[in-house]
């Protein structure tokens, strides 16, 4: 089975080297995370798997076809390291990630301590709304604040946005705390929000204001397949 073949290739390896930003591609560093536009289909699949478990989906509310449903396959993916030796992986997983110029920016997150896939970050380059999630092994360690700080940096310094927005379910205390620690403050927004799976939640909203703006070489270009960014789900 595919998940078994992947499991054998999960050995430690160096961090990926995505390099500086280029048209349609971004790289962001925090103290404990490396975030970059997916380079391969494996990057994208592992990023999705990181938020496909039931605990994450309680907040994210993706549709069934948008997640990695098989629990063993999901755990295998989030144990992997993108900088490892993947020469024996199926060719379709090593295929280049194709950018969608009409979509939102999506960055895969990797832990800098052990090189494992750690989650994902999204930014709608039109509305300035960011959201993201962490893999189970990366939760409860303060990495959510770094993830959302990266979202603010991506919006301000890469896309030249004055304000970056984020939202979460009112009862998601972990996400609210992570946003506050990342420098987001309370903002006005619609009290109800419909998730992709049709569930309606009580939402609260945040904003992050920038200082002096800068723009990377990739500014103004989109990276992902989907322009919809739901409230954050860490």
C-alpha cells in the first residue's frame, strides 16, 4: 500500500532549501518554523494531512473530499520530512506543485528542530484574511503564535497589505490565544460564519496592523488552488 511505502521513507533528513522568494513562491522563517510555497505534491498532501484529523476538523470544517481521511496514511505523511531521501516514493508525489495564479497563497510549515511537516498557512491575497493549522505533534507548544505571526508577515512584507485579518470560532481558546500572542487584536466582523462543510459557527475576528511595508519579488502573485480561507483552526 502507498502509506506503507511512505512509512519506510520517513527517516530524518535536512531541512528543505526553498531559497528566496520568486514569482509565485514565498519563504517565511520564524524561530521554530520554516514555511514555504509547496514544491512538490508531497508537500501539499502532507500539509493537508496535518489538519485532517477530527480534532482539527472540529474547527476547520473542510469537506470530506478536501482532507486525508485514512488515519494511518495521515499519520505517515505528518511523520515525514521534506528534506529526506524520497527517491523511492511514487512519481506522482514527487511531481512539481503547480501554482494557481487565481488562488490564495498557501505555505507548508516544517519544524526546524526535527524537519517534520508541521502544518500549513493560507493567505487570501485579495481580502488579506489568513488562517492555518498545525499537525498533532506540533500542537500545544506555542507554535500557533509563530504560524499566525508568519501569516501577518506574509501579508505585510510579501503582499504589501496594511492589515491582515483572521477569524476563529468563539470557543476555540487555543486559536484565540495564538492570535493574540502573534500580535492580532480584536476586530469587527460577522458574528456567524459558514464553514466549507456547511456548519455555521459563532465567529470572532482579529486584525494585525503593519509598520513600514516591504514587498518581496513574488508580491502580487498567488500560490494555491483555492481562494477561500476559513477561520483559523490551530
